[in-house]
């Protein structure tokens, strides 16, 4: 398998603080790695090392086949970076920002203007192309920031919490753009604190806590690691909750979690066949359900379980 990003044993210290304590990461070409972790876990430090903005104290990393320490110029020619906050100049227009970045990358002026126009079209910013960026909405600025990171046509893109502070609509726009980039063959390393974001976008997940990777794998693999599935039932009529509860106890041998505010009952199950059995039992009892589902744990539940387990293991 070809890896666009390979990091082994990365260590980075700031005085007495160890930000990274032996981090290993691999990202196959054309895939999205979601890097999760609480504030201060080391996510941004890892990105900065992979972007050649910091030198590791130990370990090694290669991006696009180039060593981040020994071949930083070659690495920079492979990558784009979008940080947590828009880095464009608010006094310039969107077009001027992109042309400026193109010229800084030594792209000829005519080519830089052509590239800027293409990116403005691609990110649906053409109507605002000649307006000052300070008049843009948060979502528009983030789209422009993403466009700016693509002027150099990177093969690897680092997105460090790219939707911080965005409303749900703008966040969905960014997700759509990221998916299109990957469809075009770009490899993405995404750091985020939005678990839903990682669930929506990432092919692979790495959870970093206290400077170490404490879990990694495909999203569904991580969900299965912390337990089986959860059976959710919400009867159409609140008065039926007691009957549904007794049916669930009879089927699973365990008392379900009951939320009287939402009218929902949840119970862990190991056998997915129970869902069809439950449907039959509800039908026999003349009970209808507005919601009936069998789901894996959410990434939020995975994240909390993993980080709590890690804290509990520490002295």
C-alpha cells in the first residue's frame, strides 16, 4: 500500500512539557485520516511537524516520500495547510488573495490569475471574487482559505480544525468540498474536535491523548472495540413504554436505559437478530414505534470511552 504520510516515533518537547511522546501515523494516498483528541493532546504539534514548521526532537516522518527534516523544500511542494483560523488578508479581495499566493509560489502572473479564477469558481466564490474579504461571511472565508491552500496544487492537505466556529450550514459546505478534493486524489489529514465531522469524512481515525496515539483504525472498527450495538426504541405512545420495557428485558435479560423526556428506551445487544424478534413482539402486542434502530456506538461514545480508559490507567 502506498502511504502519502508516514510518521514513526515522533517526539516533541517544549521545555518540561512533552507535546508528542512517540506518535506513529500512516495515511494511504487518496484517503482521509481524522486525528481526534482533547485540547493539548498534541494534534496541532503533529501537523506542524508534518508541515515542516517544527522539527521533531526524535522520530521520523515522510510526506509524499520525502523526509520532513532532510527534504523540507520537497515536502512543502507536496502540501497545503489550512489552520484553525482563516489566514487570508481581509483588506484584499478574494481574487487578490489567491493571485498573491500564486505569485509567492513563483507562478507566472497570468497563470496565477487563471488559477485564482478556477478556484473561485470551484469554491462558488466568483460572485464575491472582487469584494474585500472583510465583507465575507465565516463560511465564505473558510472556503477562500481552503482555496488558498490549493493554489500550489498539493497532493497532501492538512486541515487543522477547519470548521471551528462555523454554523452547521457552512460546516456542511466545507465537508462537501473536502469530499470533492479526495475524489480528485488529494490525501487529507484532518484534525477535529467535532466527532460527527470525523465520522462523516474520515476513512481512518487516530485518537491522540497526552501526546500518544491511544487508538486507531476505521471508524466502525473503533466503535466495535468498545462494545456491541445499541437497540433504540421509541414507542408512538408514551403509555406503551412499560410494555416495551418488559419486552426488552425478556429479550435481552437486562433493564434498558429509559428516557421519559424523549420516550426512548436503549439497551445494548450482541445479537442483531433481536431487532427482527423485537419487531414481531411489538406487532403481537399491537404497539407501533416512531423510532426503531440498531446502531453501533457513536464516535462521541468511542472517544469518551477511550480517553476515560486512558486516564484511568494513569497513576
